[in-house]
C-alpha cells in the first residue's frame, strides 16, 4: 500500500474510533469478564474463591439446566419453521398488486413496533379464562369450553408461540417482501410465454430466488428464539410448574435471585457455545450449497 492510500485510509480512523471504543467496553470486555466469572464463586458484591471448572461440572449435573434448555429448544422447534412459512405467506400476500397492498403491509408489520411489555399485557388481557377476548370468541362460535390458557402446559405453549409469531413475524415478512420485489418481472413474463402456471412460477422462479434470504431468516430466528425470555416471564412466569421456563430465565434467577453470578455466567457461556455451533453449521451448509 502506498503512502497516499495509507493516509486516505487513516482519515476514517477518527470516525471509527468512537464506535470501536464503545464496542470494546460494552461487548468485548464483558465477554472475557463473564468467562472469568464462570471460573469463580462470584456473588453480586465481589468474586469469592477460584473454583476452576466446578461450575461447569455442576451445570452438567443440574437437572434444571437441562429442563430449561429443553424448554428453550422446544420453543425454537415450534417457532422457527412456523415463523418462516407464515412470514413467506404474508409476504406473498403483501406483494399482490391489489388496492389492499398498503393495508396488508402496514397491518402485518405494525405489531413489530410494540414493546414486549405491551404485547405481553395484551396477551394476558385477551387470554383471561372467563372475560378474555379469545374465550368470548370461542363461546360465540358455539364451542362450549372455557380453557385456562395459562394453567395448562400445552395451552401455555400455544399462547406463547402464538403471541411471539404475531409480534415478530412482521420483520421477517419485510425481509421476504424485499427479496420478492428484487425478482425481475422478465422471469415471470418469459414463463407465461412458455405456458407456466402460477404454481410452477412460484416453485421454479420465486422459491429459488428466496432461498438466500430464507437461510438468513432461519438463522436469525434460531438465534432469537434461543434467547427468548421477556414474553415468557411476563405472560406465564415460566409456568405452569416450570413447564415453559426458558434457559435465560433460569440464568436470571440463579444470578439475581440466588446471588450466584459465577454459575449464571457458566450457563450463559453454555448457551453462547450452542448458538456459536449452530451458526457455524448453518454458514457451512450455506457455503456448500452455494459452491
């Protein structure tokens, strides 16, 4: 690199430096600090004794860790494929050239701008056992049942998954919609000349063009679902009987209720490595398919 090019590149340093310092302080340093905490018996006040890998051994033996990890994995299994299919369907609907196009796009995306506290309050209000909107609608269509949505394990999962899909599907829908609008119209015009049906156009033109963004959405959804916490805490509190308690809620309880930050940091790193492995697998599969 010649001197002129080096001087030109150095001009960007003052603009990048504030972000780099903030990133170092609030992201990089906490990562290494958390790793240090996982090797100590650490409470909210100070670090205590060095315990080495004892926290990791305790984690492997902890049934609550495995139960909450399974609950989180179940949430991922329930939401990820449903989210992708629902977002794709809504994007196709919002991409139709109709008078309701703007209405569809706005109404599908609107819940995404709400906070988790708002959507949780709405869910609790609508799922009340006697006076809630959902049970009122059920009775209005002639079904003589008043399910207790928060007291039954299966219904609690249905409630959480449903609320999460309604709240966050709009963002993924926008990603699919953007990719749909980037597909050249000439592809569809040429296929119509060849006599292709709407289904054949979707299967051989639309779907292959959406595969790259679909991979991104799947990866983002898996990462976001493994970090689920707030809506479950606010809607069910992890109940009934801990059936819906996710791993991050257990980490929160261990760290700030039981005052055991060292063990909480250990479980946080376990979740970090799980997400890291899943991300590497997804990226490697993507590269193999592209090659």
